[in-house]
C-alpha cells in the first residue's frame, strides 16, 4: 500500500513540477500562479510527499524481519496510508485553491506520519532483539522528519523563515540522509554477500556513527548559515563513503545488475559530498560558491532518488515472489534515471542554460519513473505469484 503511494508520487510530483517549469522556463504558457513559491512546494513534495511512502513501506516490512518482531497490523498501516494520501491530495489542491487547503493537507500528512511512526516504535520497543542499532537510527531519523514536517506546517501558518529553513535542512540532513546511511550500511553488504563469491562483509558500527555525526553537523551548519564551514563535515563523510564503495565492491557489483543499482546509487553520495566540500572550501577561501545547487541535487536526485528506485525494485521483486533479477527494462530505466541527476547538475556546473536543462531533467525523471510505475505498480495490487501471504 505504501509502496504504491510512493510509485504514484514519483510520477505525480514531477508531473506537477514539469508543468511549472515549462511555464516558467519553456514559454509554452503563462507561468502558473501557485499559492506558495513553487520551489518550496517542490522541496516539500519531494522530501515529505514522495520519499516517505517508500520509506514507510520498506521499514514496515523490514522492522519485523530485522528484529523477529510482530508484523505490523492493518489497523496501523491502512489509516496511516489514507491520511498520507489524503494529505497529498489536499496539498496539490491547495497549490491552486489557497493556503487553507495546504494547511489541511500538511496536517493530515503529519497525522499519517505519526501513526506510521507509532507502528514502527511498537515493534522497536516490544521486540526483545539483541541488535536494534539500525532500526533505532531510522526511528530517530523518522522523528526528526516528523519535526521537519511540523516546521513546514508552522511556516505555512506564520511565514517564519526559520521554520522553513529548519524544515528543509532537517528533511535532508537529519531525516533522509541518516535513514539511507543506516539502510545502506545494513543492506548493501548483506545483499552483496548473498550473490558475490568470496565476499567479506565490512560494516563497522563506529564508521556508521561517524557518518551520522557528519550529517548532523552539516545540517546544523546549514541551519546556522555557516556554508563556508560545511567542508569540515563533508570531506570526512566523503572519505568514508569512498571507503565503503570500495570495500563493499562497487566494481564487482556490476556482475549482478540488481546489486549494481544499489552500489551506483550509493556512489552518488560520494559525488555529492565532493561537490559540497569543494564548494564550501571555495566559499571559505574566496567568498564565492561556484556550483550553485549542483551538490544538493547530486544528493537528492543522485543518491536519495536513485537509492529509493533501486531499493524499491529489489523489495518489490522479493516480496511479490518474483525472481531477484533486474531484467533489461529495469536496468535500462535505472541507467536512464542517472541522466536525470546529470541533467539537473549540468547547468550549475557548466553555466549552460537552466531553461533547457531544468525541464529536461524533470522530463527524464517523469519518463523513467512513469515507465517504472507501469512495470511495478500493478504488482502492488496483485497477489504474490508464489501464492504465499504478503
């Protein structure tokens, strides 16, 4: 249910964004007049209206598996999904009809998030498992995401610039990045060990804690408007992401395409932190930031969205009873999606016209996610092909 919501949002949120971009940059029609600035609507829909559906769908499945706990019952995930889906619908309507509907939509999203978080907390607290490190990290990150969404709601109600900044930075650095770091740390070496011969799993917890500390520090510096000091967090994080890409077997992973998509998605984190670190150090030394929003989109599209697409593909295949193999279509869609990130960061890195590359990036995303939805979406409302429960 949650995964279906994420799959639909992967299409809808970029359909809206492309419509806006073609009006503002394409000159095909007058730029739409939204009830709030489109850039902040876009940021909210991506951080809090797209990724969370996939994250809750994944974690509601894996928490019981990771900790040998009770399966999450429908009395939690059904109302949570309905509130999240209704909140998104009202948010879209509010972009046209006014802030009252935006406020109502964000409130429903906050309530749905709260129910999902409560369901995951029940499993975490009630299960006597000796290793709860990864689910504890993801739970804390989800709590920070809830506060980030609450801050966005506060911004809608009060126009507080601080609330908006908190929502943006908390959503990226204290919600999304910690969750994906924890999931990658747990799952990429595990999946690799299942299919690569003579594979040694490397996932020291102290390194995960260090990377999480770097993420928290980066977000804190962003919130304090100290962009010239971000390199203090970014270069150390870069060193560890490069280390893990090497020890987890990035190059070896290409022998198994369903594994390679995870490794390629994770490699984007190194690209993003390199761009962030160089830009911050340049700002520290010269007072100028040469890369614009390229680091942000290398992180959010390259790492976040690619990893969500990769992980969702694997989870969908595995939990629908299908063979764990990335067929030619899935591999082509994932590779095609990499051009979304490259198209979005190109104008900021090269000075080429944004009016061309911004709509191009949105169009590539829409084409790839639309095809992915057509392929995987029906799986979510059909029984498992192996006739097992689930």
